[in-house]
C-alpha cells in the first residue's frame, strides 16, 4: 500500500505536516496507522521445516533382519614365520669351490648346495690311511716277537723283563693302531664335510659367500639361510581375556585358523591352531598364538602381514544386520526401521560381534524387519521414506 502522503496533494501535505507537529494525538494516530499498514503488507505464513521434511519421502536402501548360525571368531593382524630356518655354515675351513643352487631356489633335504675344496682333506685322509698301514705292520711284527718270547721264556732262554717289554710293545702298537684308525675316520669325515647338503626342504635366501671365498670353520657368518615354508606358521596375538575360551574350545578339538593376505585377496588359507604361548605379555595384555598352514600354493611367505581369523565355535539363531545400518547417538546405538506405513522409526539396539561387514544384534530387532542401510542422514524419526528398487536395492532382497 502506498504511503498516506502520496494520496494527498502537495499543499494539503504541507498543511497536515504543520498540524502534525502541533497535534500529538494526530501524530500518534498516524503512526499507528502506518504500523498496521506495514505489518499487514509484510506478514507471511510460517512453515514448520521438520513437518515439511517428514512429509517429503526420502529415498533409502533397506535390508531385512535375518536369523542364522554365525561363527564366533577372533580377528587379528599376524605375521608369517618360517616353519623352520637353518643358517648353513661350514664345519671345516677352506676355499668355497662351487655353489650348486641359485639364490631363492627351492631345494630338497639332502640336495648338494655347496662344495669346499676337497684336495687338502683328501691328502689328509691318505696320510692317515698310510699311518694305519705302518702301525698294522709294526703290530704284526710285535705279535710274532711276543710268540717267540713266550717259547723262549718257558725254557729260561730270556729274562722275564725282556718278555714283559715285548708284550708292552704289542699293547702300545695296538693302541696306536686304534688312534690311527680314528684319525682315518676323522679325515674321512672332514672330506665328507667338503660337500654341504641341504639340511631341510625349503627355499634358499641370499648367498653370502661367493666361490673363491676362504671359509672359516664354524664361522659366525652363515653362507646361506634356508627357510622351510611348507608347512608355515602365522603368528598373531589376541587379548588375554579370550585365553580361557581359546583353551576351552581347543580342548574340545582343533581350532581352525584362516589367513588372508589383503582386502583384494578373495581366498583365505586355512590351517589349525598349533601353539598357545605359555606367558601373557604383560606390556600389551595379549597372548601369542600360532596357526600352522600347509601352504601348498606358497601364497604365504615369511615376513608377510596377514589378517588372521581364529574360529572358536558357532552361535545359532543369531539376528544379523549389515554393519552400515548401525548408528551411534547420545543414548547409544540405534537403527532406523521402516514401518508398514513406509515411515522411519528409531529403534535402540544392543549390538554384538562384527564379522564380514555384518553385526549381530542381541536386543531390539525382530526377524524380517527392514532396516535402513543407506540414506540415514536425510531420514527423521517418523518421516516418510521411499525404498529404492531395482539394482540399487538388490541387496535388500537377499536373506
């Protein structure tokens, strides 16, 4: 509405202005009139935004609450360890003559892998054998002398002292012969140590001594390390609070262990729990465990980090929902349930264990109820929802 002064001629506006200044009553009346006019022009209906939000359907994705038997499992990050590992060293000194393997090559127990120069030890063996031959000849001569002395002493042709000396010579030579024979065995062993064989079946590591290197006997530095990877260990730790349960189910039968290399690895290696440490780590409050895997395909390799899952038992008739449906508020955890009227209802729940992207619900839901898994941030309690159909909600029809 245009102002009042715009409806009056200019002369009258001047006269009215003069009167207004002299009449407070007229001034107050005009002010009241202006207030009423402008308030009427600017008034609009106020809309409740929460009501409008409830009236507008929100597109959501839902999944039904299902009931099934679920495994009771413990998960942890573990480290792959060799089943056994041997650092190969030489028992004798000498020149490394030949290497019979390539670095990283699989070898079997008993395979020839290294050769130490055998020539010095072949010479030592021949010398020891010659000493044995000489001692055998001397012993044979001493035996013959002793037999002659036995006949002479009976006729008193020699003294008792001469006879005793002959017998002592025989006994001394017999002892020397045994020592020489032992030296032959030792020389033969040393010659055998020139050929170094794989002590176990496994995979060789880096070669730390090249041909031509002078090797020391029983040196601290190994020439190569061999790791046995079939079978293989996966070592992991779990909180000590689960120790009694692990021991309980382990006594009932062997516990299964699964190892997954990464998120992109679809298949898991399966093994058995074979080791429970005898001490709880007081600094971390965990107990160390080991699972043994056949590792037929050699997917597991020493030093790798893997996700390990230890299966304890199974929980029947458990209520399951997707983990993304679970929300956390001030009062605790809750989910949005779609009612038959296609409205969202807030439902407080008590969540249990989580596995494979699913959560066990201990209390708060019933089988078959539809929980919202996507679109919760636009949903308000009591608001209307519209369930997505087709490819977007194909998961909702799965049990």
